[in-house]
């Protein structure tokens, strides 16, 4: 007992004199892992601000990464083909709209010039003879010789609707004289005889 007390006194004196330290056992791996987990802010709900849940983000259109829809402009030939198709399926309003756009956007192109005939025929179908007359007259000034016979005959039809029979007769005669091989010559001759017969009857 005296020896034990002596050893304890020597140890205490050594700590005070030499500053000896009593080393603790290093922490275990599980203890280290637990300490690191506490330092993770995601595990400490007191430090994470709570926000409202975000709604779904709308997907951007495939046409543009910025979300802007880009529409490709049709060419004159594509618009002319679309107008022709619309007229064939009986959609006169769409054919009229496209033909007017061709004239506005491509006035000097072959399609823009040929659209004068298309518009003239469409206006005739809608009983808008004055507008039809203007379109046929424009094509007669600008159009190709291959289609001028059709423009002449359309112009004659517009004049007939306007009861301008003398002018109609003049146009029909020009058609017969200038385009003798045209398919419109036969109907033009028939209509010319009708005008002359009506004039003789009066």
C-alpha cells in the first residue's frame, strides 16, 4: 500500500514538472465517419432553407434551342404549287390567299407573273369581274406567249360579265387572230357568233 501511494505521487509530480500528457486512444473509423456525417449540411435540417417545390419545366420546341418557333418561308414555286393544289381540292379562298402572296413577294418571278392568270380565274369564279379584268390585263403585258391565249379568253369572260360586249368582241377577235392554234379559239368563235347574232337581232 505504501508502495502504490509512492508511485502515484511520483506520476503526479512528473505531470506538474515535465508537462507530461496522457494520450487518449485514437477514435475508431466508425466514430470518424459519424463526425463527418454531422458536418454535412444536408443532414442538418436546421441549416437548410426550405423552399416550395418547383413545377415542371416546359420542354423547348425542337425547332429552336431558345424556344422560338422558326417557320421556313416557302419559295415562289412551292407557294404556286400549294395554290394549285388548293384550287384543285376546291379551297378557292386558300388558293386566292396564296396567289396574292406570290404576287406581293415574288412579283417578277415566273410564278408571280403566272399568278395573274390564276387570280383572274379565281376572281371570275367569285363574280369579281373588275378585279379579274385587271389581273388578265396585267398578264397580257407581262406573261409568256404560251399562256396569253388563256388570259385573252379570261379577259373576254370578264368583259361579258360587265356587259361590255363591244370590248369583249375586240378581245375575242385578237385571240382568234393571234393564237389560231389555241384551244381557246373554238370557244372564242362560238361566243363571237353569239355577240354578232345578238347585235343583229337588235
